[in-house]
C-alpha cells in the first residue's frame, strides 16, 4: 500500500491520506545505516544509498566517509550523523549500553527521545560522553571537542566529571575539563544537513504512525498499548523510502521543534494539521519528492518536490538556538562549495529546499 499526504495553505489546512506501507523495525541492536550521501564505507565495503537495504554496523566495525555523509540509527530516537572525512567505530551495539567511538572528523548526535533502559555513549579521544537528555551534540576530533547546541551532556575526562549544558563546550583531549561558552550561531554544512535530515524524518513520521494506528497487530507485537511499558521504534515509510521514528505514546517534539506522533495520537494531525509540527502548517507544500538524484543536491525543488517552507517556519530551539541559528554562514557556504554540493546549504533553519530522503 502507498500513501501521499499533502498540506495546503495556512488558510486551507487539510491533510489527505491513504494507507501507507510502514512497519516498525524491531531491533535489539543499535547501528543501522539509514542514509548515505556520497562515498561512505562500512569497513572497506562501499555502502550504497538504498530505499530497501539498511546495513547494520556490528561491534568493532568502522563506518568511514570520504566526500560523503552518513546517518546511523542508535538507540530508539537517537541519530548519529557523520560529516565528510570522518570515521566511527562501533564499540558496543547493545541498546542498554550503546558505545560509539569517533575516530576522525566530525559527527552530530541528535537525541530526540531518551528511552528508559537505553544508554548512548560517545567516546572521543580521552573522554566518554553520555547524553541523558534530548538535545543536539556536536563532536569534533580536530580539535577534539564537544559542543552542546541543546540539551545536557555528562563528560568523563580522566578523573574529572563535568556536566556540559546548552551553549557550552569542552575540550576532550586534555587533562582539564574546563567549560567554555561558544556561539551557537556558528554552524557549518554538517549542522545544516543534520537539521534538514531531522525535518525529513519528522515529515515521514505522520503517515508511518497512521499506518500502525490501523494495524493493531503490528504495534501489539512491540508491546504497545493496553498500558504495557514500551519503547519507541524505528519505522520504514515506503513512500518516502526512508526510516523514521515512532514514539511509544503521545506526541514528541524534538530539539528543533519538529513533531513525532505515536500511533495512538496521530489522528490529531489529520483532524487538526496546524497542531502538528508544533503549531506550524506546511503552507505551500506540494508533495514530497522522496529520494533525491544523489550526491548533496540542495537546489530548490520543483512544484512536485519539497518546497522548503518547513524550514522557514521552524520554531526556536530555546533561548540559545533560534530558528535562524542553523541558517547560512560563511563556513557552511565554504563547506558546501568545496564538496561540490550544488547551491549552498543555507537558507533558513533547514539549509534550503534539498531533495534527499
């Protein structure tokens, strides 16, 4: 079964839907590669972008990017997105103790949901970093540092333990865990791509959650419903050809202000679509273009593709990170140009009207 949901202008908000083929992905392990752009390798094997095959990263395996980007699903609701010329090693892929080491380059961890009995740790140089709260966490190896754009991280560096809050950073390769402030408006291409991916994943959630709402057997197999404890699940939206996140219950708004519905609440998005996505409609949205033409195309979509209007309406990430803080910067423009990605990564919170999944 296929689905297409469309939102019109703010004055004529309506959501039209037909059933979509979306199934929860029951995974006992972290480490699914959900999206790649450009040249990405799992150990020495090239990873091809696919709408049907999502490789698992096993313990001790290394994911490496050259002129490419990669999105890896960790514990439910936690994404790791790698920049160009970066590499990570999976130390442990257990949901109760997921541990990933950043070897080279840069990565962003977007934690949308902190699920009970799961834990994610990023090892970088001399430090181990856990993220007990939803947020946006940027890791670099040169120099080795953690920047918290939103949320709160716990850092163990040698014998020291520090809490790093929003708009604070700490170096990860020294002997002193001294906190410093940084300007959250200083972003680059990876930050822009991370936000764009966050938006796309949110867009794919609605019809995926609705499909599960109409299939009690699907979510009952996860232990959902009837007051049972449960965790969120990764779901596959076949129309978009991409993975999305489906929370256990209620309605979740991630650190960027993009919404995620559970199967038990998603019909509110259809009856009152302006309430979806934190009170923002998709004015001018003309249907989602699905998979892009490859590479890093960020050219504006045609009338049948993604219009980018969600980006301009993104809500504030908090007092320190506003809707425009992930917008175009000289660093982002430089990064986009050097990689040959087409028209820059700027243009508001989502980095322009890109096509990719």
